[in-house]
C-alpha cells in the first residue's frame, strides 16, 4: 500500500511482445484487432512509467491505466484472440514458455 506521497499505481501493457505467440507476427495480429491498427511501442509504456514516478503524478492514486490502444474498450482485452488458437498453437506456446523458463533458470544459476 502506498503512502500519500507514494500512492500505488498499476499499468496494464497491451500487445507489446510475442512471448506467448511463437511463430506469429504480433504487429500484424494487433493491427487486425486493435482500434489503433498497430502494436504498442515500448516507448509508450516507458513514458507512462516515467509519468507515474514523476512529481506531476502526486494526485493520481489507485488507478489501473491500460496501455493497449483502446483494445480493452473494443474487444474486452488482450486475450480474446486465444479463443481461436488450435491445439497446435497451444502446444507451440507451451513449448516456447518451457524453453524460455529453462533458459532463464540456466542464466540465473551461472
């Protein structure tokens, strides 16, 4: 819990990475479903983070700010596309996540 000087804030990034969608083009997929017709840029998330840490944000408290180009307003969030995934898509995602987790563990143990 934040203090009056350090209020809790949350941000909810939209489609910025391809971690759960191996073999897919996140930019193309985002353009197909996002009102802004593109994927988010890391700089946009960084700009929000800088604002939330600035003195100009003192009066903003307890908010969740969606950085998703309006996707949550139009199609209910970032995960609706998962309804269309096939069993093969899910297997690819599981394999990619497992491989990334194993890589992360190896790098931490060095």
